[in-house]
C-alpha cells in the first residue's frame, strides 16, 4: 500500500508530496485515464483524499484515537458510548461520515432523535 494511502487509513495528515503521489497513482491508471475523466465520473466536488478515504476506510485505532479526547474524563452513559462506537464502526468501514447520518439509522436506533436525543446540546456540539 503506498505510504499516502496508509497515512489516510491511519488518519495522518498528508503532505503536498503525498497528494501528488496519490494523483500520479490514480490518474495514470488506464481505466481512469485522467483527472478530467475522474471528474466526469465522480464530479469536481469530490476530493482525491475523500475518494480514497471512502475506498479504504479508516483504521479502527485511528478512529478511536480521534474520539479519545472527547471520551476521556467524561461521564457518558452506556447509550452515549454506544453512539460514539457506532460512529467509529461507520468510519472504520467508510472512512468519512456526513453529519446528516447522525440523525439516521443505525444511530436513530439508539434514540429516535439521533445525536440530539442521545446527548445534551453542549455534548452534541
């Protein structure tokens, strides 16, 4: 796995050189042909970084680490912790998560209002 993809999978920031190597890797593949062809198929609003994150997902430990500061020293209940674990599960599989999904199944399985029903306003922010 190229270093830049491994960095994305482990939630490590990319350098300009990493982005360049990803572009070379992706846009030199015969099936993609070029950046223009990629944008034709996936649109101009999808960044290369986001595209690859969606393909490879996020390492579970990296996802957990991203939430560690939030969970440390808190007194969240079991439902709230399960809500965060469900987000981690989603990120592990999909790499990124649209905020609108915080109000849809499976997160609404824990409370019909999703994020707003599970957490107080300050904690939800």
